[in-house]
């Protein structure tokens, strides 16, 4: 084996072969006749990969505060040889005690010292840990950062937290669950942002408004076009009325996926009525509603019907954590091409009744719907849904359900027989 020949291969191929040989060599079956040869090949590839394939060492994960963590980080930084880094810090517990702190802080400071190499930064931790980090690391520049995710627990205080970063010219994906991002250069990434996920009761609306206003300024100067494709917003929507409405319509003109959550019943009618005309009906492909009262779902349907809106490109509808409600009948008209429906953490009985032959009125049947995903489902009620679709000559191709504590075996067998792609998972 010629090391020079191997090192000239694409780094992706080296990574795949290295992963395969490493997994095979550690399978535990020492009776295989080729195990020694495979182990030799694995050691050879590993030796080469350490020095000749820096892409193998660009992902740094911090899950604990054990000894040796700093050495691991330093070794990854050395072997990655200046290649952009993907950082994941997942610490769902408060770091406390002299030993944990002595292990944790050198790692944090070392990671922050290479902020200029970040490509991805994901932080999932408690509010206490995050506050300590932001109070001690100061402002950093991250010129290569493409993805920033902050998922911080402790909703009582995280509305006051913020991460200070400057110079984000390459940022494309931004997830802020809790803290906000403080930067003096929002205009630098406003136009190029492709994914935006905001969930902070007090700050999300103002941050979204700032993005929209900054994009408008940039667009006037350079005729920039928005690249925002996926928007997730939880909480009270910002003011969508004039004069802000046209600004939002421009910024969301390329949106293909929208998720809304925690919209209060009092604000829902006005918010929905103002929101739908701002979207591009021919582009929106996915819509999710989460954590809303049941009456908000009715308001959602009424607002679409009042505006006479139809979204011909929408193929995925996801309803999650919604209080007792049912499917508004107008959704069949509003989303004629719907192919995937998810009903998660809801009382599925009224929804299934609306979809089935047991409905008091005409069942809500989407002729193109191939996939139905739901939990907390009554298998017997599901049989009525499947039967109604078979009778309408638009049978389901995939049905994904969880496993209830008590299974109706006859209904289960019937579903397995009549839905080719029947999938049953463990209860969440």
C-alpha cells in the first residue's frame, strides 16, 4: 500500500473507509479468519488519517466535564490543521464544584480561542452555564460561521441573556431558543439567512423585526434578494400591519417551510389574517402549528377561508400539542396537494373522525395524501380512516403510529393487511 497514493484520494472517501474499517475491526467477533488482516488495515488507515485527513477531526463534541477533555480538544484542533470546525456543546446539567469547573473552563476558553475557525456552533445547556459562558468570554468574531444554534434551558431568566458575536458574513442558519444574538452587523447576514428559528417570549418579535428592517435597507442599496426558506417562530408575532406588512412580505417571499407555536387565542385571529397574504402560496411546501389552543386551529381555518387562500404547493402539514379540536373542513380546499399529515401529542379522536367514514359530514379527504403519522391513536378508529380512503380510491401508502399500552390485535392485523407501509414504533 502506497501512502502517497492513499493520501491523494478525496477526503470523503478516506473518511468512509476509515469509518468502515474501524467499525469492522471493533465488531468483537475474533473468530473471523480475516480479523487480523482487517485490524492491520484499520491501523494503517488510522495512522494515515491522523495526519493526512484533517476533515476527520473537525467535529468536536463536549458532553461531560471529565478529565482529558482539554487534551482531546487540543488534539482535534492540531489534527484538523486549520480546517473549519463544527462545535457541539451539550451539557444539560449545571456545571458546579471545583473539579467540574476546573475541567470545564479550560475547554470553553480553548474553544472560544478558535472562534475564527467555527463553521457550526451548537450550544445546548442550562441558563446558568450559558450565563457564565457569555459573562466570561467577551466578544468574538466568527467570519466562517454558517450555523449557530443556542438551545438554552431555564425560561425564567434566559430572556435577558445574549451571545455577543461580531462579523458573521457567512451565517445561513440561526436557531435561538432562549437567548438572543447581539451583533452590530445584522445587515451582513439578513439577506443570506436561509433558516431562522426563534423561541423567546420577549425578544423574538423584536429580533425578527430588526432582520426585516435591515434587509429592507440592504435591498434598497444593493437590490439583494432574500434567501429565507425555513422560518420557525414561537410566541406573539410582531406587528404585521402597515407599514411593516410590505417589509415582511418581501423578506418572506421565498419561504418554503413555516412553523408557528405558542400563539395566544386572543391575538390569533388578527395575526393569522395578516400573515397569510404575506406568504407566497406557490412556494410554501411545509406548515406546522404547535402548542396552540384548539380555538386557534379553528381560527386558522376561518382565516384561510375568509381570504379564499389556496396553497397549491403545500405537501406537509404538521399539527402538534394542540388542545382538543378537529380539522377545519376548508383545509381540504386550501391544501389540495397535501401528501403528508402529522398529528402528534393531540387528542386524535376528533381528527380521525373528520378523516374517516364516521364523520358527520363529508370526510376531509386529500386525494394526494400518502402518509399519515400520529401518536395516541385508537387503532379501531384508524381502520375507519383507512377504509374511507380505500373507498375513495386514494389509499394510504404509509401509516406510522405508536404502540398503545393495550393493543386491539384484530384492528392491528387489519391495518397491517390494508396499509403496505404500516410502521409501529414504541410509545414516546
